[in-house]
């Protein structure tokens, strides 16, 4: 910004008196603008930090807008919804399952073909193949995911890896608030494009409920969108398998 000093009113009076050095005095009273040094180019670390801060600010703004707790009626209906969800998987009903996927946000399935997680986005469950040698279709999860009688808990059981048959500290099928998954950052290690990372992070913020089935190790993450329960993420990673 350029800054100029005001000219004194008295100089106007001298202007009528034939003062030969008026121009020089006016020049002396002007403030000389000094050039500012050019800002240093940000380092790679600073750029990465700025991107992280910007991303977090964006996610916080999205969270304020889209994360809404389910209504009491919706919470009461969740058990019935999940029972239907389990029955659809048991029957391998593709059309009915696709009705549980939000058309805008889709469904992310998380698997581990190697050391790093793999995120697959679908709107039609028939297109998904599991990350194993046989590339089995989705509905083969019914071989281990069954008899899920929901027990509501504040915190899901932790992984202990004490024995192959009991990788969790408690056995059963548990449902809890989805707050822990909303902070889940595995997508950062999945080599996703930046835009896809943003979509995954924003979809995570929609999760209200997480169901853990310890018999299979699978986790199912659901959100209430426009009054309807939707399946948003399914985590097929097996604990203690590494």
C-alpha cells in the first residue's frame, strides 16, 4: 500500500507569495515509498503444513454442516434396519442391498490385499471383488458374518490378538457411536488421489453408527442421510492377520 504524507495548509499560503522553492519543499514533505523485500518462497514442509491446515478447516466446516445426530425415532429404527441389512446379505439380494447405498456418496469397502489398506468405491455391490486370490464377490462375507445380535456399547471392544479364535477382548456383535471412525485416517495410506481423499474424509463425517462383528472381524459404518439409514463404509480387514 502506498502512503503519502498530507501537505500542510500553510504551504498553500506561501504558494501565492512567489516562493521559488515551494516545489522543493513539497517534495521534501512527501514521504518516500520504500520497496518491501520480496517474500521468501515457502518450503516444501511449509506448503504441506498449509495444505493440512486448509484440509482440516474444510473438514471442520463440513462436519458442522452435515454431521447430525440421528433422531430418537431413527435410533429406535436402527436395530430393525440392521436386521434387514443382515438378512439381505444372507439372501444375497443385490437389488435390495443397492437400495441401502446412498446414490450421492456411494459405498466404500476397505480391504487389505497387502500391507496397506485398499479403498474401493461402488454404487452397485455386484461390481465389488474382495482383495483375495479368488477375488470373491461381496456376498461371500455371509460365510463368517452371521448371527449378529446387536449389543449397544459406548466403546467397541479393543483388539488384543491373544489367540486366533478371539482377536478381541470381548466376543459378540456390538454397535456404538461412529465418532471413532470419523477420525479414522487409513485413507491417507491408501495412495488415493487428493480429490478422492477429500471425498472419503467428508463421507466419514456422515457416519453415525459403527457395528463390529467379532466373529468375522468386519466393521460396518452407517449414517442417517435425509432421514434414511445408509451403509457408507464396510471394513473387511481382518485383525491380527499381519
